[in-house]
């Protein structure tokens, strides 16, 4: 096998651990199915064998004593969960890698708490193996030039009052782990006031950067299979998160069932306690104006709230949004592909999404039609009806 893509259990997004803790606490026996979905028109079938080898290697990962100690010091995760995580052994047999219909197919089946970590590891593996097909030194040289150009541009823009806040969200889309670490070191050295952290737990620890992240679509989607009334599933997910993290609730993700349905659920009790909202589809300026208007209509003051944007951002888009809302509400920008995989060529657009929970289909209804998905059109129709979905 070539060098392992993932060599530490911590080489993942922090929201995987915060979600896993909540899953382990509240839903220890729930079974789920995840699937890999590539939206890019590329043939990945030749990577199947290498992906299978890399997934097998994940079974050797262990949480070390030093890693456990550091996670405990971060202050979000509980000792009982960390004890369980220390004992956890990923089971590669839960992951099926195959070629079907001319496509690379990857499915994950098992107990939710035990398999949820596979999401980011699989995406990281596929993206890095795909990137390794290109000449490494030439690709890195292009990436360095592009990063330097971006940092020069940001410096020239003088974005200091209020400061632009950028978080690295690029683990799942990166060229390589080595490049992600190098770019974070370079970025932090040049513009420490702009780089406000990374979602990658391992690199946050290695580079002494703030670790950022809260929840993903998976948490809200799963509740469609966990609640008696479909129309109350999103609200239940948002409430339960506050029960798990009463002092560090973070930002709420708005586009699992569309912004309109989200705002109906996001009443004053939730809006007052969550730090803010996260945008991941649809026009960002329109979304932000709706969010501000919602706070205003609820009578919730926005001086301590944040709008986080994370949908296919580059620095140009982030600066435009930042300036639009400057002086009105704090903003933050989670940048992924165009931070960790900008080296010329076309990066993959791939995801691993939850499809079934406890044998029941789940759906994601995005504010961007191309991101809406469900394994069952009838279930998708039921969700739309339950939430009167109009984004």
C-alpha cells in the first residue's frame, strides 16, 4: 500500500467528534447507512483497490493517551465519551468499496456511533488518491503560488475593521495532509488576525490553532428516522443539541430542510441560545438578510450573534459578503476546497451523505436544488409536505 492518507484518528473535522459524543449519549444502538456521492463528471473506478486498502488501514487507528488528554483540555468532550473513544476500533468491514455502473461506489453500514467517523476519512482518502495522480512537485508549486497570491491580495485589501474571520474547512477536499499543514502554517504566519482556526482536530493540536466546528447535516437528517412526527424532527435535533452542549451550542445549520422550514423552527428560545446560523446553500446575501430579519422579528439582539458562511467559498466571495454585513452582524467564513485544493485543474465535488437511519430513508432538502437528495422519492415528498417546503 502507498503511504496512509489518514494516520491519526484526530485527522478529521471537529464536528465528527462533537456529533459522535451526542450520538453515543442519546442513540447508542441506532443503525445507519451512508453513501459516497461524486458530483463531478470523472471516472474514479480505477481508485477502488487503493481506496479499499486505505480503508482497511483505518482499522489500525487508535486514540493515544496524549491525544485523549489534549481532547479533554479542549473542554467540549466529556470524560465518559473520551473513555469510549479510546476503546473504539474502527471496523473496515463496515465499508463496502465496489465498482457498479461505471461508478466508484462506497457504502458504510453499521451502528451510527461506531461508523460516523468514516465520512471524513473516506472523502479525504478519495481526494488525496485522486490528487496523487498528478505530478506532486508541480502541483505543490502551483498551490504555493496561488496561496501567496491570495494572501498578498488579502493584505492589500486591509480587512481589519472589522477583521475578516476565516476558518479552514478543507480537510475532506485537500490535496494532501502535508499541504494542509503547510498552508495553515503559512497563512497563520502571514495573517494571524484573519485565520481564526481550523476544523481539523489533528492540525489544531499540532499547530496550536483554535479548533472550530459544531454540527453537520447528518445530525438533523437522522432525526427524520428517530422521531414519531416527521414535522418535528428538525426542531428535536436542534433542541437535543442544546441539551448536549448547553454552554457551547455553536451555530445552527439552516439548510437540511431549507431556510424557510428552518426559520419556522428557529423560534426565540432557539435563536436566543445558539450563537448564530450557518449558510451552506443558496444565495449568501439573500440568506443573510433573511437571517437578520428573523432575529429582528423575534426581538433577538445580534451583537453577540454570528453568521457563518461555508458554501463553496473563495476569498473573493468571502470579502464581498464580509463587507456587505460589516457593522450589522459578525461574520465568519469556512473555506474548504479553494483553500486546501486550489492548485489548477478541477477539484472533486464529492460528499458522503446519510441515506438511512434505523431502516428509514432520510432526506436533505437544500436551498440549492442540485444538493437535494434522498434514496426514496416518496420520503422526499413526505418531508416536503410535512414542512411545506418552499426555500
